[in-house]
C-alpha cells in the first residue's frame, strides 16, 4: 500500500510570504493546437513538498541535479514529535535511532494546510551533529522550513548541510503512524536549481 505524503499543488496551496504564487494553466488548448492541451506551471520551488538543494542557502552549494538520488529513496523512520516548540538532541533521549539513514519528523505544527503557518516546530542547531553521529543522512519535516519562519541565519539548514544531512520539507505526515517505511521522494533532473518539488510516498517496510 502506498501512503502519499505529498501536499497537493493548486492555486490554494500556500506559498512562502512574498514568494511566487502557484499557477497552472492550459496555455495552448486542444482547440488551439488542434491536437493536445499543453500546460504551463509557475511556482516557487519551496511550495508544497520539496527538497532544498544546498545552493538554496549557500551560493557555492550543490544544485538540484547534483543531489545524490539514493538519499531520497530507501528505508526511513517516522517519529512522533507532536506538541514541541523546537526539536533538539534531548528530544531523542527515549528513542533509539542508531543506524536510521532517513528520519521523518511528525510535528503536526502546520494545522491549517490551506494557510501558510504563523509559527512551526523548528530544529535546534545542536540536532545536526547528534543526528549525523547516529547515521542520519536525510531529514524530513511536515512544515515549510527546518528553521524558524523568521530566521535569516538559517542555523539548522547550515548545520544540517555541514553534517551531510539532506533536507526534505513540507511533507504531509498527518495520520502516518511512527515506524519504518520505504520512502521515495525524488527531485527532478533540474540542471540548475535550489531544490525541487517532489512526489513523496511511503510504503510499508518489508524487512531488511
Ligand atoms: N521561499 C522563500 C522565500 C523567501 C525567503 C525564504 C524562503 C524559504 O523557502 C526559506 C526557507 N527557510 C526554506 O526552508 O527553504
Ligand atoms: Zn525549502
Ligand atoms: Zn529549507
């Protein structure tokens, strides 16, 4: 069974304040072309469910096509982090995540999916070295950013990047039970890019 953990993209999908609104239109209709409807898509890369490429926050960082695909496909653990203002290494005291390569955090802090949130559960800068020591290589969150929404320094983004942890944002983890799954969330083959929208799905893990 496939669990779709992507947010739907349509004109009501909230965008980062000030960023490009989402739009899809048939720019060349079947009547006009004589054969097909042809669509045109305009959106920010950071709308809905997406990956951040390091170039998003580092001019020297890797762009989308340079992202290693194996990070975005494989065994992943969903953990419950509901009701926290922020998440640091101490929040993992009672959890054993040793050897978990892909970690998805269910914060449930984006309550109204039709509105951009006012505040979200964010990651503390001390989390990245802790996660890296456990073997984590990809972190996924159910909110638009791993940092506080008003952050300019993006401490969590930079710390995760320094520790080789890739970032997946804007997941929909409502109703997903904690546990192990297979994750697929592949970025597009954009030659240039500061990230990419993804179709993110989970499948039940069928054993190692
Ligand atoms: N789309 C934006 C427009 C303007 C300023 C920031 C953004 C971001 O998306 C940054 C965010 N920290 C992010 O997680 O990727
Ligand atoms: Zn982003
Ligand atoms: Zn980000």
